C-alpha cells in the first residue's frame, strides 16, 4: 500500500512538471498554463516526446488509482513541490519522522475504508453465518466453547488427546454452511501441526482423542476472517468441518499441507 501511494505521488508530480526532472536546475517546477483548453492540451501532448507521454500515462494511471481508492483531498501543487524537493533540493520540509507518520495515517485510513466497503459487500455472509450458528444452539449434542466455536462429538476415541503444540494426522471434509464442499482429505490422513491451522481447528481438535471424530461449526473470526481464502471461501464465511483424529504424531516428523493451514 505504501509503495503504491508513493508511486502515485511521483506520477502526479511528473504531470505538473513540464520538463525532465533530471535536467531541471531551477528550484521551481516548470508548469503548463492552466488556461489551456482540454483539446489544445491533448494536441500538445500528442506532439510531445515519448518520455513526456510516458510521464502523462504514468500520472494518469496512478491518479485514477488514487481516485478509485478515495484519495480526494490532495493538493497537486504541493505534490509537485515535494517532487522538486526530492530531485532538485534533496530535502524534506516535513522531516522523515512526520512524513512516515502521515503515510501510516493515510494507509490506515485507506485500509479502514476498504474494510468498510468489504463489510457492506459481504454482510449477508456474516449475517447468514451468525444465524446458522445461533440455530445450532437448540440442536441436541451440539455444544459451544467460550470462543464461540460450535462442535458435536460424533465418535469417542482413546485417551490420547493432542495439545496445541502437537502435530496430528486427520481425515476431514470442509463445507460452507450451504453444504458445498471446498476441501477434503479423500481418505488419506493429512499431517499438520496445530499451530499452523485456523483457530477453530487448533481449539477443536483438542476436544477429541485419537480415533475420535468431531464436527466443528466455526465462526468466521476463528476461520479465515474478513478476507476469506481463495475463490472457494468468501470473506466472513462460517465453516463446517467433519474431522477424524487419526493420530497424535511425533512433532519431529514432516507434515503435508493441512486443511485451513496458514502460509
């Protein structure tokens, strides 16, 4: 995000500088008159050298990206001044610390805005998941932990329970709440450390022992959260996993890709 914003600043500054920045020796950027009509400016651009057309193309692209991301309170003249300060004066009027603070603030603001927009788009997912989990509270055999994880013990195993720091081998099938399958082991146990999976798995598999089977009902915040995972798991998705804990494995052995594994 930070690099994109910096690139945008550079692009817009190039737009305002009417000559090659590397060949400028004056302290102020040379700018075209603001009174030139759009058609006249287009004709002027068409006759410019290739590096200036490239400068315009770069500026137009990054400015469009900034507009798309909601950056609408930018002073282009100040951008041009900052660009000149870097390439000509080799100075920073704000100082590095304040510059970095403003950049962090802008990045955080854009991230919050994107999250708000995403929340609006995927609110139905979140609502459907909450309703589904709430409906399970009246289902016989289904229990909930303090974190909000729902589960149902389908089969009891032996007395060997895994700890969060252990590696396990398991068979599983993963579904969305509409019943569509997005992942499964297909009868071949998958080995993975419980520290490398989604929170719902880390907590849920400690509820059963070797040979046991459990069905997990995982709220989005214990699964893939506000971002989802790939094309199959949308943001804010509650998930259902049926898991058979085959073995608590020696933690020093290697492991294959795990369902819900974080990379």
